[in-house]
């Protein structure tokens, strides 16, 4: 069975991890600081605060904006549940926005129609590695948290995503583009926001008590992150190469291929196609032939909240299938995926 995701780890990660273990400094230390600096440099921002997950990064990002009761936080309905969790952690009201069924990203017009005076932040994930309409979204004048959990290295008009919003967050979960097992980060140009975030993610040695969290990254995770970040350009090249092969091989079969736009660079965290038939049946057939594919979002957030009025989300959820794409796929595996997908969709 070809798995849906697989991290790309080699001797370099083993060596970096051994060095951390030998040093005896396995909690937050120099490696975390180095990883933070490298990430801020890569995106082109002033500073970074590493966390133990993307979810905790989202939570701290909302807290740094003083979001709380009576505030609304806008987010797309077709995305990871972690976003809904973070909004609930701070007791804010989720304001769900439909998506554009071509890009799978938040729909700018629906966002403009739904925001209110209570909307205090917009969380904008760049879904599956394709940048959202971030330039237009930031002009709305509401603080934007860019969610780059799936899009590190993607660019919008030649600029790295993550550098447009007030803050940006990242996830380094095992299936992500760069992987540390679990892990996350917040980046920003705002010294004040980062100071508050650093204060909130540690609970020890405080003169005055206020509730804090233990959301720290360890040097073990950071050692992995550093070597993964060094390989990011290579990872993205490989992902794009596989995406080009898939697009070429699937152009004559009855599926809809991922959209591409000349003003933004897709990093193909996921290669998501849309079916024109019974998606569950296709998933079963692909699995039966040894390819583990998935609905890329398990359930839309509006389903959890029992809300109607999200036609773009509904269309995509009904039709989307994510096909394995990662730098560790061998040439034989890529050929097998191409053959099986062609076979299943031209039956
Ligand atoms: C868009 C998005 N945001 C946030 C997260 C949460 O990251 P983590 O799993 O590291 O908490 C994910 C993870 O899947 C994600 O895809």
C-alpha cells in the first residue's frame, strides 16, 4: 500500500538528533532559537516563537490579538478543525466563510459579505499549498492570521506567504511539508505580539500570576526542523515535479485537476482532484488497488456547527480526493499511482 503521506527523513536528521541527545539539552534551548531565526529569515519577518503544535500557535495568535467573548473570528468552512478549536479556546464566535470551489481557499466576496463590526480577526489558511487571495484580504483592515500549516514556501506575487498578515502560523506535524513529529511556530514583524506570545507559552518564573500555557517546542523537534527547513527548496521542487507529471498524465481523464495561477506558486502539499462520480466508491477502488487516498478535509466546519449556505464547500467536500504526493515517492511508486488513477477513473 502506498501511504497518503510519508515524512522525508534521512541520515542528516539522525545526526542532528544524536547531537541534541549527546548534548543533554533536550528541552527548549539553542536549537529552538536557531530554528526560530531561520524561519523568520526564510519568510522575511523580524521574529518567531516556536510552539509544540500548529493548534497552540493559532491559540496564542488569537490571544495576542486580545480576542475573547463577544468577538467574531472569520475562517473558511472547508479547512482543518484545529482552526475551529482555537477559536473556541478563546471563547470567540466562529464566523464561517464559504470557499471558492476552484482554489479551495476562502471566498473573498463571501468574506466581504459576512464580516461585521464584531469580526476581530480573519484566519486565512492557504489550502493544500495554494496561496489564498491574501493581498485583497489584508486590505479589509481586519487583523489577518495567515495559516501556513500547509503552505510553507508558497509565494504570492513572488513574496513568501506568511509575510502578508499581522501574524502567520505554521505546523510541523509528521505529515506536513517540513516535519518534526509535532510542532508549530508563529511569525510576525510585531515585537509586541511576539513578546506577549513568548510570555504566554511559558509558565515558569513569573513575578505576577496570570494563566499561562506549556506550549514550548523542544530542541529535539527543532533539530529536525532545522535540517528539514534546509531541504525545503528541494522538497518543493520534487513536489512540483510530481504534480507536473500527474497533471500531464491525467489531462485526458474525466477528473478536474488542481487550479494553477500565474501570480502564485503552489507547493502541492496536497494534489487534490475533483471527481465527476461517486467519491466514496472511487476512494474504495483506489485503496483496493494499493493507493491510500483521502478526502483532504474530513468534515467541513459548517457540518459540525449545523449551518447551511456553503455551496462551494459542499461541492468540494463531495468531490475532492487527495492523491499521495511527497518527495519520498519513488519513481516506481509515482508510475503505479498514475496507472491506478487512470485505470480507476476510466473504467
Ligand atoms: C490549515 C491547518 N491549520 C492548523 C493545523 C493544526 O496544526 P497541528 O496539527 O500542528 O496542531 C493544521 C493541521 O493539520 C492545518 O492543516
